């Protein structure tokens, strides 16, 4: 198990944000991996977070299992599988510094995109054909494999379809639950499910569960706008640091 105090100083708030995101503060968890990447190799950081994500997915899928748009799943999930393979090939064939720089780039892009949509509103676009959804699925799978950040490509194709709220939540929960399981063989092949990493995940899991429950409670009581803005600005700052470290 990792015993570095600096790692846990970053890991605890990172996992809290991951739990809050699963509890209803969507998007907040995207900062978790960039934060952990400041302390450990980004591929290792992603492997530590993956079991936590899988456990958290169970709650969302069970709660919304009756409100799922299976057409979205059918179009996007095969593309996500391709994207996961591409992400695995990238992570296994380049230096860790390149992965670090890419995680930083994704963090910057995600943070700027969310700040723009918070200010301007989500762009309104007509629903595109299913095969376009497959392409967005590839992008979602790739960014999810590299940085657990598959939400933006997913949302860009799904939100214009204007699904009912519960259907959107249920479809999102099932899609990313499936994506997270599809990533398991890739992280096994990368040799990242070591006893030390799994023990670290186990230690952090109670924090994530408590944060998920807190997120469900807080999302109904706390205005989230200021929290989101601070998170997205921090994502850009952390992303710049990771890119700098990756190319230096």
C-alpha cells in the first residue's frame, strides 16, 4: 500500500470529489485523476481509482435501471471499446511523461470547456445520426481510459437528444459502468492491479462511499455553481502543471 503522506493529502480530497460527483455533482470528479497524477504515475493513479469507480457505479445503475435509453448504449458502447483499446495502446507504448502531458491536456480542455458552457450554456445542436454517436463513443472511451474523463464526448452527442432527466441519468450511469468494466482488462495488461494499488484503493473506498452519500444529500441543499467554477479553474491550473511536468 502507498504510505506517502503527500499522496494521501491529494488522494483524500480527490476521492471526496469523485464521491460527490457520483452523488450528483456531475463533473466534479474529473479533477480526481489530475490531482493524483501530481503524486504518482498517471496510469497508476487511474488504476487506483478504477475499483472505486466500479463500486460507486453499482448505486447509480441500480437506482436508474428502469430509465435507460438502450439506443444510446448500442451506438456509443462499441465505439467506447475501440477508444479504450486505443488508450491502452497509447499508455503502453509511450513514456510516462507523455501520458502525464496528455492527462494535463485533457484536464485543461475539460476545465475550459465546462467554464465556457457554464458561461454560455450548453450549445444547442440537432441530434446527429447513430454512427456519429459511435465516433463520440471512441473519443469517450479513449479519454476515459487515459484520464477517467469520458464525460465531455458523451455529453456532446447525448445532450442534444434531449432525453428526460431520469433517462439521461440512467443512461449515463449504465454507459460509464460498462466503460469502467471494459477498462479492467487494459489495466490488467498494463500490470497496474498490483497488491499495493488494490490495497490503496481499499483504504480510500470508505471515503468515496461517504462522499457519495454526502453528494446525494448536498446536491438538494447547496447551490453548486460556485463550487463548479472553482473546480474547473483548478482543473486548468493543475492541467498546466501536468503538461509542464510532462514536457520538461
